[in-house]
C-alpha cells in the first residue's frame, strides 16, 4: 500500500502598512516653491535683468596694483 504524503506550506500573512498625513508644511512649501519658480520664469521670459535699451552708468574706483 503506497503512502501518500501531503506537504502543507504555510505562508505568513502579508501586512499592508499605510502611513499618511505627516506635516502639511511640506505641501505648503512645495506650493510656494512652485509659485516662485513660475514667477521667476515669467520674469526671465519678459526681459529679466535687461534694461530695455537704457544705458547704465557705473562709477568704478581707481585701483592700483603693486608688487
């Protein structure tokens, strides 16, 4: 008479860990950073530092270099 063997493999129950929330300051900081980035891009596209053709006078001091 043949002996039948049955193998039972028990797997541990999988756990799902859901972490949420956290601090809302990260989301607020991200939104502020995005707004500042958009404003900088718009500013650069519209001319940025250019002076629209106006002249800029800069008074530089006399510098003497000696050994």
